[in-house]
C-alpha cells in the first residue's frame, strides 16, 4: 500500500504540538520496511528511546556485537523500565 500518505500522516501526528507537549515523555521514529529483521527494529527502538550520548554509544556497540534477539528484547525492556516508560 505504498504512496497513499501513511508515513506523512504518522509524522504529522508525531510532530503535532499536542503530542510534543502532551503526556508523552519521549517520541521516536522507526521505519520498518517490508523486509526487516526483528533485531534491527528492536535496536532502532532502543536507540530512539535513549536520551544520552552514552546510551546511544552503547546501542551502536550492540549493533556491531550482537544479533541475539532475546538479548535485545531484554535490553529494550530494561530501557523501558529504567526510564519509567512502562511499569
């Protein structure tokens, strides 16, 4: 279903002032292509949710060193809990 403006609509919502100044502490943009790997998608989500340069550097190291999906899911969960994005 390409070319009907799904990504444009999603980006407009993401960047809308009610979302930016609203109840959400963080926002992120992750592109998922028709051919994707769960590992890459998880790494992108963690990277988008990371705040500090140190956290982003850690993700880049992860990107080079692991393809283990379970480890990445654990890292995502730790990030979400640590930053109180889920409880």
